[in-house]
C-alpha cells in the first residue's frame, strides 16, 4: 500500500495527502494566534511550519504516520492538517491527531466529518482494531468532540508532554473500538 496515495473524501471535506507544496496555503491558517495552544507542535512561523511538514512526511516515509491537508469543500478552502499517527501495524492500533484547523472552520461540523472519514477508513479499509486520541486535559472542546464520536476516556497520563510554552501537560487517552463506532456512527447528527 502506498501511503502517499491515500485520499479521503465526502461531500463536505477532502483529506488530501500532505505535500510540502501545501505550505503556502497552510501558512495563513497556521499563523492564527493560539491555534496550537494545547499542542506540542510549533507551527507559528514559515520555518516552523516547514519543519513540521517535513517531519510529518518523514514519518509517512517510515510508515508511522499518514498526514493530510484538510480542504473544506463547502467553501473550497484549505482548513488545516490532520493525520493518522503512532501507527502500530502489528497490534492494529493508531492515533488520530496533530489536527489543527483555522478558527473560521471550528464549530462548523468540518472536524466531525473529517474524523468520520478517518475512523471509517481506519476500521473498514486499513483493518485497524482500535483508534486512539491523545488530548490535553484542559482542552475541553476537543475532549467533548471525541466523546461525541463515541471514544471513551481510558486514562490520564500525568505531566507527560511539554508544550511549546514550556508547560508540561496531562494527556487524556481516549479509545474507540470498531463495535463502538458501529453503534455511534448511526446516531451522529452532522
């Protein structure tokens, strides 16, 4: 399987394989102040965003991640990035994370549609048996979003990740199994 060719799409969103050529369209989104407040990722300059994209592409080359650029098809605009990450092909577990979308796209249903595509593909096409999410304990908005998708809180890793401002966060670990997703997918209102 060529990870560079995985492209996910529905009526609302296109998840296109990330390329360094996406830098010009991603930069205005990445420069929005506070966008990655709860993230260890530094993307708030052209140099930082370039390094971030290169690292994501290196991880894809190592089969440890599948990064995407997020396109909002409703308004034909680049919204941000997301990826499958920490891919454990042997144990069939992966994370969905490194997600950031511009403020104008938040609360529009775009994130839910994006996650629906990614979860469906992880379970139905890639054959994974668990999808995980790692979220800063303080990020109640993101926590509620993954709970809405049916993911359950499995535990909290205390003081385990430094953020770009030097704060060491507690990380909430959420998990979702295929049978849970089958039940919740039917009830999702988008």
